[in-house]
């Protein structure tokens, strides 16, 4: 039993690290190229660019966490499931017409449960504060740069143990953080981080007034 608990604890630590990696989206920020190849430098469509301007509420983290669970299972060779346990509070992206952007959270908490090696592991991600960056758009890609961490704080809580993550969403200062984006109609935006390590599902946002 002791050996099983030790193995489960080691897996828990590994899972915690991967979740931190997944949420610290700047971990794979690059200067010019990505796993998808060289960035398209063609001028963006004005209609495509203009759809971004505004405030977008984070409404669906479920598919993102499902993809985190799939990455954990694939990488660890262990059967890990991630179950959505609900969202409280608010978090949003804001794209301004002057090519600046910000991400904010107001007690946004995504609760979930991981099941691994027979253990049910309660966990949550809480987002508070605001970070800023400049952004450029080319075709279906957004690149963030000149990041300012501001007072953004992301806290990952797993089995009561808290770990703070920094440089989340907009990337680390001095890097280019890249997303693929899709506007569906006027009111839905998906953002997919371009990562050389993990293939994560898009984050889904809904336009706010």
C-alpha cells in the first residue's frame, strides 16, 4: 500500500507540473516560428482584425481541461481523467483598437477533479488581477509582445496545496506569444495557443457588452 501511495504521489506531482505548464502558456513562446511553420506575414483582413476588438468573457474552459487530461494520459502512460466541476467568477480578454490587449480575472475559479491511479484529486484554477501586452494580427494568428505582468495572479490548488503561476495567457516579457484565433459570427471567439509541446484545445470566449 505504501508503494502504491508513493507512486500515486509522484504522479500527482507530475500532473501538477504539467497543469502548470499547460496554463503557463508562455512556456513555449517563440521569436519567429512555431510548430506550424513560419508565421504568415501577409496583411490581415480588416474584417478579421476588427472582429477581435472588444471585451470577451471566458465561458468554456472544459474542452481545454479535457485536452490537458489527454496530454497527461499520453505523456505519463497512465489513465488520467479530468472532470469539470463548474465555474464561478469572471475572466475576460480585452482587445483595444490601438493594438493593446489585457487579460483580467475577478475571482474566476474553474474547479475540476482528476482521477489517477485510483485517486480522486480535487483541484481548481483561480484567476485574479490584470496583465497587459501589445498585439499584432496576421491572417488567423495573434502575436502578443511587450508584456506587462501587472497584478495578474493565477493560483492552482490541488488537494489543498496552492501553487502560483505567472506570465499566463499573454506570455513572458520579451517573448512573442502566439495564438490561432477564429471569430464565429459576431459574438464567439476561440483562441488556441500555438505550442511546440502540447496540442491543447481552444479557449472559448463570448463577446461582452
